[in-house]
């Protein structure tokens, strides 16, 4: 079949699609059908293979590295890393202080939530203590990471 015949048929299909009231789901199914037909064509497959082999491997790995570097600093740890070192030290000390204050200061019984381990019938290790320890460990971790980064920058 000649190229002109195929182009004419595709133009006819495009005109009939533009003038129809086909719902979006059916239009998507038609698009997928056309795409599958193209992928079964040996000429199209060889064209795709030549396009993929023309892309240098270094460029694709550089693009992947850029995406990883861009997404690496998201979340809580990334938010802390964007601050300068003195501010990070202050934040980590605040975390440590807050966590220890939550453990030491008395809280009402309704705020204690659930006791995980009883020391005696009136006292024990509660879920609130566990959350407080996690806050302390986050502060210690942030402080260690800041100090180790500072020592690496000084070397």
C-alpha cells in the first residue's frame, strides 16, 4: 500500500472522528487500538529500536541521577537539611528537650493513652513515653548528622 493511500485513510478517520459524538472512554479505546496496531508493524518497531539505540547511555543515567537528587530532599529530613547548620543544631536541641520534657513532666491519666509495660500497679512505660523517645531520637539523629556534615565540610 502506498504512503499516500495510508495518509488519505488516516485523514478520513480523523475527519469522521472529529464529526462524531463518541464518549471519551470509547475514544481512548480507539486510541489504544491504533497504538497497538502501530506497535505490531515491523517498520515501526525497527524505527523505535533505532531511536532507543541513538540515545547515549550517559545521558539517560545523568537524567536519572538528576531526578533522584531532586526527589532526595523531600519530606521531614529534606526540610531539615535545607536549613543552615546553626539552625539545625538549635532544632535538634529543641527536639531533644521537648522529648525529654514530655517524659519527665507529669501528664493527666486521660493523656497517657495506653500502657505498654507496667513497672508496678501505678506506673509503667506508656505509648506517650514511646512517642517522646522517638522525638528524642529524631533530635539526636539530626544533631549527629549536622555535626558529621560540619566535620566533612571543614576537611
